[in-house]
C-alpha cells in the first residue's frame, strides 16, 4: 500500500511540474497554453538621413529604455539594446528587446508543443502580435524621436 501511494505521489508531482513548470528555469511556464513574457527577439531597420549627423548607440538605447518603462513600468530594460551603424545614406539599426511569446499544447497536428511568436492557435497568435506590435511601435517612435532630436528630417 505504501509503495502504491509513493508511486501515485511521484506521478502527481511529476505531472504538476511538467504542466505548471519551474520558475527560474528555462521551462518556467510548463506546458500550459497562453501568452507569456519575456522572450528576447530583435529586428533590423534603417533610417535614411544625413550621415554627418552623429548618433550614439548608448544614447538611443537609453531613450528606448525610458520609453519602454513609460509604456510598461516593470519592463526588463536590461534586455534592450540598440546598435547603430553609420552608412553613407544614413543609419542602420539593430534592436534586441523583450517581448511576448506563446505556448500551445495540442495532440492534433505535427507538433504537440509549440513555443514562440506563432504557435498555431489563432487567439494566442493574435494576442502576441497585438502586444508585440505595441512594443515595437514604442521602440520605433523612441528611435525616430532620437534621430529628430539630433537634427534628422522627415
């Protein structure tokens, strides 16, 4: 009887860990479906302007961090970086930032468990896109305001 109770207890604890996850590990949310935060990703873009205008990666990163904290007070600013590269036609910039991601567990389809910015569940994918678009807009607006403060037009 004690052996059976031990097996049931181990099974229940294992199932709970798999489903709910373990905070502070690479698997903090277990296999629960939903939208979670943070997930680091990035994007590249360019701003065409006079290349003689001097811009600094550290300054623009600080401006983006301020804007993100204003938008979401508990935003993890340490995960944000902006790298500027000066070209003859303007600046190329690469942005890394923390955003939302989804998880979806389902027995249907080719993959049972999906994690990322698209998980194949329309409601989760739409929520991720809306939240990520809002963060990206804040970032792009902050970068544009920084360039304009340095004298860029347009």
